[in-house]
C-alpha cells in the first residue's frame, strides 16, 4: 500500500495480483458460507414465537391507527381549507 498525491492509501502498482477463483469455486465458497450461516440460526421456542407475533401485531395495529388518524385529520383539514366539492355543504 502506498499513498497517492492526495494522501489516500491505494494499492501499489507493482503489487502482485492474486488470481480470481473460477466461477464454480466462487459458487462453492458461497454455498459453504450460506450453510455455515444457516447453522448459526436459532429457532425460537413456541412461547417466544407467540410473544414476537404479539409484539408485531400490536405495532401494526398502532401504526394503522396512527395512519388512519392522520388521514382523518388531513381530510378534515382540506375540507376546512378548500370546502366541499361543488360548493354543497354537508
């Protein structure tokens, strides 16, 4: 590694290049890494799964209520500012 004229570290031009592995070697390495990561996965217990599901559903319900509330607020606000379509009062 050397520094260029701006002070950034770059690879030296005379550094030997490593040969890139072939397509099938890269696919094989990728698959080995995928299986290694899958071995690290921990399956939640039934109790944990129920708890996580409840938390997600609760969050979704809260967000739905928030979006619904904002929608109602913006409909009311636009009706107050611009009036009802066609000039009819409701």
